[in-house]
């Protein structure tokens, strides 16, 4: 994944939330432009998490961008 690909998703108008997928199978949702920042001369990406923490990823570990973010399915109780 390149910084340019992520920047294109970030700068899309209108903005559409997207998911960054990593080599180890983890997913990170970017729901607002302000939730993502670049650092380390463009090699690192920081993503704000819902609990006011953040995660920093090496761009080399990001394998894909998923758009749109899949909706969560409602769980159904057993009858």
C-alpha cells in the first residue's frame, strides 16, 4: 500500500469512511478525515480509535483499503 492510495481515500469528496486492512488480519476503520495522520516521513500512519487512544501502523504492513465499511449484522437470539 502506498501513501498516495491512502491519501486518495482520505481526500475523496464527499468523504466515505474506509477500512485499512493489515498483513496480520487486523482492520482499522477511518470514519472521519481527522482520525488519520501521517508521520515518520510518510512511512507511518496513526489512526484515532473510538476509546480516545490511537494506533500507529507501518505503511508497509497495510495491505488493502476496504470501501465501503461493511455494516455490522445484528445478532439474532435463538428461539
